C-alpha cells in the first residue's frame, strides 16, 4: 500500500520505518528540512535503539521529503503524527495538527484515502480534522470531498527506548472510525503485524509465544478514549505503588517485594509497578491533564487521575526532603545526579524528573553535578541556562559530592565501580531514586544507602 506519514518524531518515524520494513511504500513528510536532510543521509534525528539498523533495512521502501505534493496525492493511508505539545493552559496545542489537515486537503488526489490520527489528540479531534481536510479540499479543488476520504484514529502505544519492539510486536492494534471502509483499509495495512507473518529483524527477535495480535476495531470516539484511558491507567498504577511505597517505608516493608507480591495476581500484573521518583516523559503528564480537561468540559471531575498527578509531583519533592533529612543543611552541599533522561534508553528530557530535582536543589543553595550516558548533548541544547556542572563521567559526578542521586536507572549505572566512587565522595550517600541498585553491596562498599520507598 502507499502510505504517507506527516511528522517524523518518535511516533511518525517509528511507524513509517516499521511499515516500510513490512513492505509498504512509505513517504515521510516533515516541515523541518534539517531533519529531512539527516534522514535522507540515513541518520536518525532521535536516539532510539535499533532505529538506524531498521531505517537502513527499510530504505528501499522509504522516502523523506518536506513537500506534501511528494507524498500526499496518491496515498491510500495518510498518518498524521505531528506533535501536540502542551500549550500555556495545559491543553494540547493543535496548530501542527491543523496545518497537517489543511495540507492533506490541499494535496490529496486519489479515489479514496484514509486520514489517520496517530498523534494523541483530544477526544473529538477526528471530526475536527475531517472538517478541516474537507474544507481545504473543496477550497483547492472546487468540488465536494465527501466520499473521497474518511478519518480514523489509530493510537500508538509505543514506549521510547523500545518503540520498534512495541510497534512490530504490539500487545494490540486499535483502529477506530465511523466508516467501515477505512477500517478495512487499516486492517489490510496492519495484517502482517496482526498475523505476525513478517520475518523479524535479527536484532529484534520475535518474542517467544507471541500469537496473533488482537485487533480492536471500533468507532472514532472509543479509539480516541482508549489512548487516554490507557496512559492514565499506567500513570496511576505507578502513582499507586509510590503511594504504597511511602507506607512501606514507615512500616519497614520492602516495596519491591510488595510490588511483586501484588503484581503476580494476574488481575493486577507485575509491570508498571516499579516504585521510585515517578513518571516523566511527553505522554503521561500531558495525557492525564488532557483527560481531566475533557472530563471538565462534560461537567465531570476525574479525582483518581488528579490524585495520580499529585502523588507524582510529590515524589520529586521527596528527593529533596530525603537529602535534607540526611544532610541537615543543603546550602553549600554538592549533589550529584546520575541520569537526566526521563527513562533509560532515550535522550528525551521532556518532563524529566532530573530537571525538576536539579532546579529544586539549586534553589536550596546546592551545587548540582550531572551526568547522563546519552542525553548530555540534548541537555546542553535544551537547558543551556540551568546552572549545573556537566560531567563527562559518573566518577566525575562523585568527586567531592556530599550525596549522589540515581535519577535514571541506566544499565551502566548498575555496573559502576561503586567501591571506588565511595572513596571519591565527601560523604558516601546514595539516594536510589529508582530502587534499582543493590543495597547490600553498596552498604558493604561503605555507602549510606537510601531508597525512595522502603
Ligand atoms: C508511555 C506509554 O507507556 C506508551 O504506551 C505511550 O504510548 C507513550 O507514553 P513512554 O513515556 O515512552 O511511554 O515511557 P514509559 O516506559 O511508559 O515510562 C514513563 C515514565 O514512567 C518514565 O519516567 C518511567 O521511568 C516511569 N515508570 C515506568 C515508573 O516510574 N515505574 C514503572 O513501573 C514504569
């Protein structure tokens, strides 16, 4: 099938590359010509494991351009995967979505096209996109667009760091439209994933025991709500274990064991019960805020989702409180942060707890040293004014530090020469913000080990 993807961020680029790998003819459009040039040269503008390899393998079926006229006209399916960043009042800014819908209306020229909202958009946006495409088409072509296209929603559930795996070996595929024909087109598009008939890349082996991928084929509003409800549920699962973690700490329970003990109940599940500093990233904060805002538009409140946000906010404050309890005075102290990215295996700093924590510590008069194995360059570009000491290595962060905080549980931090690090520090205190380190081992090396819960 001929596929056009508008927007080459995490979602668009992953989706485009995977669909090209599956044999579809894909054109990715992005208004950022620098990004397009990089992609044409075979370079990935984002850090995502295995993406360069898959881009290379899919390259015969993959084109990149900044020009709508090169991808939109004869496409069977057009994905809108542009950013919907939060605006000043917290609601998603839809200007890129609007521009994409207008561009599609201006350029599409086939008997039938499915326009798919892949970006996370407010519930009801499918209808809105449809009306913009229609108006733009009629304005530019001078005739009615009615039977020539329909709008569908196809939310993504990929996690940064495992985006390709999550796309190729999805837990489920959700497609929503009020037009049966577009559901059939999308069913054909996703068939290789649904039936798992493609040859898996050698570096992304098919997980053992994976069978057919379930398809949820539904109406537009349900598909849109599924996305928000899923992300909010994951966010509140994390906040729940963090709330229980506070109690665990008081009663002397081990939160990791508690999480395992409850998670092995198949009704609960073990995943997303990792207690710690809490969630960051581009999705959970934005989507929980949007869900609350949408509920309010209908005169409803969403107290469970609100509580999940509040608990998450407090987790970051607890880092400062714990350091204060330990060091008594924060002014003049040197605190080292290990990890800046909002989670391992990405260089994404959006809503990253490290930024918040660094700011709070600086406000308290601390000197803050930071390190991240991958996100340093991005950090310098995004936060040039944040007054921290950027270090090349974790060892340099430890030098003369009064305490270290593990903010992002990068694999390499587990393997650090901790014994040596302890000797470099002024006081060997480690606050394990992800409960990811070996308490017994670190204590043996002379560390005062503090978990975030329990
Ligand atoms: C999320 C959703 O998982 C994905 O389905 C959606 O499409 C986009 O948003 P992402 O933000 O990439 O993906 O990362 P995710 O792995 O969900 O982690 C989000 C945050 O939660 C990270 O900061 C992570 O450190 C934190 N987290 C995750 C926990 O604190 N505990 C956990 O148990 C799991």
